[in-house]
């Protein structure tokens, strides 16, 4: 997200806009009444922390306080307790003085941020308008899509975004810390992506309903075979050769020979055919393999019958179509 924000701020496009009056530079009242308000406020905090302040300093809208803070932090770290107190007071006074200098320019920027852009102006007000256009036309639509999907009428609360953003710019106390804000936004986006993936997977299941039914029937019939063991996860296996060595754990790397086919016998991968055993971490493979490997003593050769949810799920991997159940002959040659 950081790269996206910085890239957008540093690559302003020239747009024709209509000026709309939005009032002065006051901070909207923070009101975290629901999850939409909270993630909106968090996004405002996150936006200010992840590039906006640096952009304003680089653009000359704000005077840079970073160097002052860094110099004093170095002095304070090397000082005794009495000197620390004096230096801390000096730092506070300098930051307060700098904030007073920045205040009128920051107010102009915020006023412009709430309006459209007059690109002929070279001022904090114009910078605010420019970024406001980017927010309204690019960033906020992208955020709405990431959080709620393209078809949803639900939108982020722009007032709470402004509340979070301006609170950071004005050094106000935050209702959600910058660290928590970044985490919250990222988690909400990940949750939305998972929900969207679930919707897409349900659509794919309808498309591949016939293949899923055929795979389920195969597994049900296979479970009746003598020597086939069915685990609680749905993984099935039969022992082709007993081993008596150590059993791998999650942290081990193993050396194996394997031969993989679809349930119709189509070969999609085989280290046996290549004559070259594979080495990998126990947890670096599909879930069905990980589960089986942690049950297999070295020297064993098992035939695994892996249901699609323990294999590649809805992924289309060429020969392996979505929701394909897979069969592997796996020989555990050793633990590396």
C-alpha cells in the first residue's frame, strides 16, 4: 500500500475541475460509531503517515521537523537525567514554534484539500486541491473497491478519512494509533479479498459442478477399498511399502520420489519419470502432502488420494483443472 500511496502523490495528473466550496480548515469530529467509520478514520491516519507528510515537506508546504527531532533524540540519548529534561523541553518548544509557523500554511492546504483544484496556483491551497482530486477520483474509488467490491453501494466515510488524516497533520491525539491504523486497513482489505475470492470460488464451483461430483464419487468408492485409510481431513492413503525410519516434522526438509496423476490416470508431474528426486520443506507443499509426510516413516512408499480442498482448490494449473482430486505415489527417501 505504501508504494501505491507514494506513487500517486508523486505523480499528480493535470485535471480540469470545477471548484466546490467546502468551508475552512477545521477537523471533522471524530466519530467511530461503526466499522465503516473506524476503517475510514484508520485510512485517513494511514494516508497521512505513509507519504503525505513527506510530500508536503518536499513540496515546501510544511517546514521539516524530522531533522530537529533526530538531532535532539541523539543528544537526549547521550545525556544524563538532568540534561535529558532540559533537552526535552527545548525540543518541545522548537516543535511548538515550528507548528505555529506551519499552521497557516497547513490550514490553507487543508482548505484546498477539501475543494477541487485550481492548477494555476502554486500554493499550499493548490496542493491541497490537487491531492483532494486524487483522493476523490482515484484513491477513494480504489479503496471502496478493495473494501466493498465493485458492485457494492457501501462507501468509506470521507469525513472520518479527513478526521484521521488532519489529526496526524496537526499532531493531534489519535483515536486509533498509526500502527493500529495501518494494521486495521490491511486486515480489512485482506478480509475483503478473501470474501471476494470466496464469491469467485462459488461461481467456479457451479461451472465445475460435474467434475466435483465425479471426484466426490471417486473418493467415496475408493474409501471402500481394502487397505485404503481415510483421515478426518478427507485425505486417503494406502501403504505400498512399509518404512521404519524417522517421521518428518513441520521444520524438516525431505527427499522424495513421486508420481502424480489425475483420477483418470493423466500424468501431470513425476520425479520418477525425470529420474530426479525432489527436496523441499514439509510445509512447502499442498496440505494433503504435508499431512501425509508427517505420518510417513522414512523408507515408506504410500499412494495418496488427495481431495481438491487439500490440493490446489479452485486454481487452474493447466492439466490440473479447478477442483481436481489428485493421486500421488510418494516414496520418502530421507530427511535432509
